[in-house]
């Protein structure tokens, strides 16, 4: 396959540089306003959780930076690239009405992550699929294709093919991407970088891949490889970022800020590395007591001082002119703080289907509402929405429910708990909080 001659670069927009682009974007919104039949859920009203309410929340969360790559703009990792048909489709489903989650004004699921492969050569300490990994795939491509179609029928903005290591199922990745409807959602891959070559990156781009999130947890190669459980993980991640970017695929990094990393003083060095690699965005995923970190609550969960450091760093990198040419930071734990949007699990923003087929509210919450091998996704999702009707303004459910999950595991060997086993705890969580809409 011929290598493209074009050189692709991520360009960061914040502070004054962002103003002209945002003016053009807001003018472009007029087409949604004047085509109400086609975009019925494009809502201005702040009271109804419309775009004015979203702007206010974005201002509060300091979501001030975005990226241009290959003639398109990436405002966050939960909305499709703009302009695009997938972005238009998101608007029609109410995807811009962030604060209206849990109401009819927001039907769109922002992100669904699919455990596309059980296989992986790494032994990442923080892997949420830790107990599901194996040498044999459970979910055939035909089932994934059917479920992706059903998800798009429900309204999904970003479909992420993850694992395990999805590159170990490369031919199936190509088939999924080539058969998907890219006018309805963007497709991302989450990979360690294992097995990525320039040729494969170009083939994935041609098949319809929009973005690649690469796992890179440290700027120190030895420490990164230790956490990833694979010698050479650092080099493979860095090389993969280059391969995808050169192929015209938008790149970002997924990283787990462990307590050791937070207290190491290496954050600025890490961000400088990402800037040098021309990474578009970086997602900070706070550790949770699941998967490889199960039973390690006090060892892995950041304390208030460490969380405060991450919050302050997030605000600095996204808002300060000093860091205007650094990658944009996405920090979900900050967005979903009880004082902000609240937990957006179970389709309020995101949901997860693991590599065994279990439909779960979140990658960090191993509670199954059903399995795509034995049930219909639409029915399973309806059941989940009844149990999780709106964002939860409380501490992270993965932390809150961890003791109850552990008690049930003491009785059973099952790693994933069925919702029926823990339904009372879910009811208690929501009983404490009256609906706000």
C-alpha cells in the first residue's frame, strides 16, 4: 500500500486563537436551528438542558481547548469530528444537550466501548479486562456487527473498538470498519500499539477508522513498561502514534495517573513528550478498584490532595496561554464530579460491552445487565436505563459499590456480577437523589 505524501499535524486552539473558529462553529449551528424537522433535539433553552446550558457547563469545566487535524476539528473525545455527517447525526439525537442526560432531550449515547478482543500479550496492572483475557475469542464478528448496528439505531456518537488488544484481531477490525455506517458515528480504536505498522494504520484509515487512542502511562520507558507488563511497550506506543498520525488518523493517548506517577513530579515531562509526539489529546483515567486493581483500593485510588493536583494541572494545561501548544486534556473524573455533571454511566454518556458479551454501565463497574450472546441489546439497554435513569451526583459507583461486589464474589467465583444480585444497592444510590429534570 502506497504511503501518503501528505504530512498530518495536530494544531491546538485555545485562548484568543480559538475565537475565530468558535464564531464559525456557532454560525454553523444555525442550520440545525432552521431545520427543526431534521434536528428535533437541537435545543437552545438553558432550562431544558439545551446548547446554552452546555456552554455554561463547558465554561465551568474549562473545556477551552480543541484540536484541528486533517481539516477537521475535534472538540472532545465524546463527540464526532466536525464538520461531518456523524456530527450532524449526533446533534439530531440531542448529543449537544449534555446537561439534559436522563431526559428525552438527550437520546444520544456519547461513547460505547466494545471489548472487541480477549487476546493481549501485555499484563497491564490497571487492565479492567484483566479477568476476561484469554486465547479464544468469544464474540464472533457477526454478533459484533449486529450489535454495532443496534447501537447506532439507539444513537451512538463514538464507537470504540478496544480489548484486550484489538490489533490481535486485525482482519476482523478491517471487516467491522468496512461494514459500519460511518455517517452515524465515528469509530475509534484503543490499543497498546502492539502490532501497529504504517501499512496496517493506513489500511485501518481506508477502512474508516477516525481516531486511535494509544495506551502510554509514563514518559519514563522503564516505568511505563513495568506498569504495562511488557518490555518494549513504551517504544511500541510511541511508534504506533507516529504510524497512525502519518496515516491521517487522529491520535490521542489514554493514561492512568497512578499515585506513584502523580507524586513523581513527571507530569510536565510527560506532557512535553506528548507535545513532541504531536498527540491531539490525552485522556486521564483515574485508577479504580477493578480488573487488575481489584482489592487494591487504598493502594491505587488517588486521595484528595492527589485529585486536587490533577484538577489544577488539568485547568492549567487547558486554560493557560503558557500551555497553548500542548495537547488538550480530557479528565472524566473531574467532569463527572458530583459538583459538575455527575456520573454519566449506563448510556447517559457512555457504556461498555466486555469481551465476554456482558453489557455493563462502565468499564470500571463489572455489573452485567445482560449478555449480547443470549439477549437482544435493545432489551438489555432498556433494562439498564430503568436502573440508571439519570446522572448520579455522588462518588464514583465503582468505588461506592466495590464492597458489595466483593461480598458477592466471596460467595461466587463470577468476576462479573449480575444486576439482579446488586439491584438493591442501585436502588439505594438513586433513592437518595431526587430527579433534577
